[in-house]
């Protein structure tokens, strides 16, 4: 049924979309899921999940179980959700996804322990204390969460989104960040050291966005990232991975494989594991015809994932959701489509039918070099 749906949809796509990228149809010789294709290569393929929909929206639940070999919580492992008031920890939502993953033999990523966003309202005031106590507010939280899930995770986004070259700091670091205001760049070191204590085999990641495109502001972000990684390595911060979120916006920021490949080679030089951690494709500013947008999205997906998976450092890819029905891109003013329709940036549409993007991911997984299990 799956394959038939793919082919039926694909049959309407004969030409390239507005971006002019060719999107030839791929004939699949078998009906394997994305999960099976990734497994066959020793790669990660998975997605972010929203636990309230698990077990209540059954078609969604089925897609998550069959298509993903790794899950990540879309929001339920953020401090705002986990520690809504000081010392009161709420793990029900996070546990639900953890249990689902265990029942379905899936790995999990931990997202995220330290971020400038999605913090509880009380945190900023609580940070108005002497420095040693500010450190404790970070360390005690990480201890508590890693204690609960540490060894169950394949990796942790220990620190999320710390660079912002457009802000004032001369190193290009994000200064509009409560952790920066409280502890400066040192907050990154503190978070990684605290995580390392109890993380077991889980790899410790720094995670960030807009480092893949051939535009000046992404170039600045790549350079800032590389300089930060140099400083962290020099200070012996136990960082083991770098997450490329991969929120593409092809009608705004041009993707150029060579530029991205160069950055991947630079990351390889740091000996880090790399993963595409939040992949989706915003179709804002694209043509009105959904079939044309789907062709563009598929083409840029194939090009982006071929490049990423070609890097021996890259363990695989997680999408930021699985169906357009539940995509953050449709909720956010700057990515919403002007015609009021849902964005089409995930492998399944809002009726849970696979799209050309699904084909593109499948084709990229099939073409990727197999990983040697570690
Ligand atoms: O998609 C997530 C959305 O549902 C949450 O409300 C929001 C705040 O928790 O976070 C979104 O996920 C973000 C991720 O954690 C970090 N990179 C950008 C993602 C999209 O904003």
C-alpha cells in the first residue's frame, strides 16, 4: 500500500519546480520503510515526536513506529516542560515517548539540556544570585535529567543554539541568552562537564541551525561555529558531536552542496560525530502549485542528504516531525504560507500520504555508504 501511494503521487510530478532542480522519479524495487532502509546501512533515520499524539492519533503512531529507528522529543524534554516550578520535575510526557521507543526497539536523542529558549518563567529571576549558585542551577538540572535518562539516550543535545553572529559579542556568541548573561561562554563548559559525569555511552552534542546554505549569514555562522569548537577543544570540554539542525528554506537561502561538504570536512577534522538533527524544508515563498513545491523540496532534500550522508562522520538524519499535520513551520508567522495552507516540509502530507520528499529520503538512504557499526 505504501509503495502504491508513493508511485501514485509521484506520477503527477514530471518537471522540476521553480528552483529548477531536476527531480527524476525514483522507482523503488521494494516497499521497505525509511527505518528499514536506514537499518540496512547502519544509519539513523528518525523524527521528533509529540507524545500526546502517540497512541491517540493511530495513523501518526503507526508512522512513528514503522518509519523511525530513532526518536527525539519535540518539546517535552525542555526545561520549561520538565521543571515548571523550581524543584518540581514533570517527566510524564518525556516518559511516554521513552516507553514508546522502548516498546518499538527505537533509540532516542535527548533534546535539550541547556537552551536560551523554552526555559520556565522563574529561571531568569532565580539566576540573580552569586555565580556559584547560578552554576548550580545549571548543574543540578542536568544531573537530575541525565540521572533519569542518561544511559538510555544515544546522544544528548547538551547545549543548543549558542551562536548568533548578528548579536554583539565579538566572538559571535548569542548574548541574548539567560545562560550567557549569568555565566558567559563558560556555561557551555559547565553544561558539558556536568553531562559527562553520568551520560554513560551517550554522545554529547552541541546543536545549531543555519550552517548549510550558500549565503553570507550562514557563512558567518559556520566560521563562528568552527572558532567555538576550537576553543572548546582547547579547553578540554567533553564535546563529542555536532548537530546540524537542517531547517532548510530553499526559496530564501540557497543550498549549495559544495559549500556544505566543505563545512562537513571541517567538522570531521574535530573528530566529532555529526547528525542532521531537525530536518525539514520550509516552502514559504514557493510557487502556488503544491506539486511544484513538492518537486523542489524533494530535489533539495536529495541534494542535502546525499551531501550529509557522504560524510563518514554523519550518523544519519532526524526529521523535525513526520507529517505536515504537526509541523512547527505551519505555526510560525515567518514560515506560514500566505495562502493559509499547511507547509509541506515533512515526508508525509497532512493526510499522512507519503510525498516526493519521502522518495528523496529513501533514495538518499539507499545511496549512502554503509556505516561500520561502532
Ligand atoms: O518544534 C518545537 C516547538 O513545538 C516548540 O514549541 C518549540 C519550543 O519548545 O521548539 C520547537 O523546536 C525547536 C527546537 O527545539 C530547536 N530548534 C528549532 C526548533 C523549531 O523552533
